C-alpha cells in the first residue's frame, strides 16, 4: 500500500509555514523603503545614476534596492554572511571553535551566537565607514548627499544600519525555524525577484529608445531559458555510488542483502559558494566606493563587473567555497565508518580507510565540475552586460540564486507533504488499544 502525498492546501501546518514566510518577507520589503535619516534622496539617486555598471549595481541587487535607497536595510544581509564565512574558516584553525562544531546542537547554537556578535561588529564598522564616505560625496549636480554632516550623523547612521542588519538576520532565522526554506537565502531571493520588474522595464525602455534591438531581447530570453534549464539539469544531477550489503542468516530466515546507492550531487554546495564569493567581493568594495580618496577609487574601479581582475577573483572564490562548503557538508571518513559498521561496502573497494579515500576522490572530482559550473553561470552577466547592454539582473549569479533557492524551497515543501502523508498512513494503521 503506498501513501499518496496530500496537496499543499490540505496540510494546515505547511500552510502556516508558507504564510509566515510570506509575511516576514513582506516586512523585509517594507523596510527596504524606509530611508535612513539625514540623507538627500535626490542627490543620492544622482550619485547612483553615475555609478551604473560598477560593483554598486551588484551590491544593490543583493540588498534588493535598499542600498540605492539607502534605507535602514542598506547593508542587507551581507555582514551576516561575511561573519558566517569568518567563523567557518576559524573553525578549521581555532581548537575551541572546532570543538564546539563537534558538540552537536549546543555547539552549533554557540557558534551561531558568535556569528551574531561578529555581524553586529562588522555592520557597525561598515556603517561608520560608509557614513564618513557619504559626507564627501555629491550628487550629479554637485549637491551634498548628507544634509547635516558630523559625528551625530555618523553615529546615527552606524546605529541605524547595524540595527537594520540585525533585524534582517533575525527575520532570516525566524523563517528558517518557523517558516519554509532557508531564511537567509530567501531574503536574498526576495530582493533579487523584486528587482526583476524594473529590469524588464529598463529593457523595454531601451528597445523603445532604439538602444537595443528587439532581436537581441529575444536572444537574451533564449539564453535565460537555456541557463535555467542547464541549472535545473546540473542541480538534479548526481553520481550514484553502489553500496553492497551482505545477507545475514537470522534463525531460519535470510535477512538483508542487495545493492543500494549513495547519491553524490554534482553541486553539493548549492548556491552557497556564489553567495559567499559575492559577499567577499561586495563587502570591501562597497565601503571603498563611498570613500573619496583617489587610491581607494582606483581600487574600486579595478573591481568593476566584467573586468579581468574581478572575474578571476570571483571564479577563484567560487571554486574555493565549493570545496570548503562541500567539506563541511560531507565527511567521507564518517560515511565510510558508518558503512563499515552496518556491513556495507563499495564493490571492489576495501571497507574503512580505502572506502573513505575512494569517496573523497570521487567527491573532489564532482566538486571541481560543480565549482566550474557555478563559476561559468555566475560570469554570464558580465558577458550579457558588455555585449548586449542587458540589465545586470539577467542571468548569472541572480538567476542561479533564484532557481536554486526556488528548487530547495520546493523540495522542503515536498518533504513536509511526504511526512504528512506517511504520518496519516501510520495513524490509519494504528492498533486500537495501544
């Protein structure tokens, strides 16, 4: 007898989780339009208009337009991601953090607490530096962006931006715990999707103005569909490792035996490497862009999307974090020990250390191809922008995050449906009086 998964509308708990997630994402989108005090909005808009095609466009995309509006959420979730990267890297070299990572749920809670504290520190430093830089910046007509410069504005801005990031961090954690999907990824997803209508509108305006041909728009649409299909194909691809289990004789019965498979995904790290790599690229470059010092401006200009240095560093970071995050998610030695404990083995490979070495070798090759796939997809926007004058939100990192997060959220929803269907089946078959 097979369990039939109910529809989403028939699972009250899943409905509550989805509604809770949408409600918190709506709160986040409202905060994107609440301005930081002391800023001339028109002068700031003129400054960003003159910064088109730079890394600030990329930062604006990840903050859902909050940076361009310089709202209370202007820093977005990037300081939290940067703090997570730092803590995960320190876990490898700091014995105390390594010990905490192995203590299960309590250890993870402590590391999460450290991540929150570090997020606040990074947000305060970044907010203070941006506020100092803004005082020296002017709009397109030379008007001052900051209405009343001074330490009062600097401290107020740092506190406001730090509070905004802390609130976004709390929203993400609440979505992960009580909603559906990964909260941090969904916040980035919501910001990117919210920018899509304006990107489509800009494209239509370019077509009407004759700056881009309609045929080029069709080419872009074909490329987008092809990239989405390619992302779905790779994200669902995996290498199946055969696992053989010996038969056991229990009394007069023969138990167990047969062959199962251990699936290893081509891209085990998901969308985390592009997000981490983007955070590394955006975090210092955003601060530098607001500092009106010639050498700092030259550094910022060298990191413009499409530049050779930008692409090389971006690809290197993506491949590095692909290996790094995969190593955190999958431990070949632990898997090999579990297989040995339950009598399983890979045909032709001795159990134990040899199996761990074999799994590590296979996983390393898959991760290399997964990292190259992520890097190739994420570099696509620079090609589109430079050759077709497409909005920066088309293709690449944004498209990868949107498709990847949507697939992950759909899988989690499906898991809830399957769990509910099996739960209902068990309740129906429950023995009376037990």
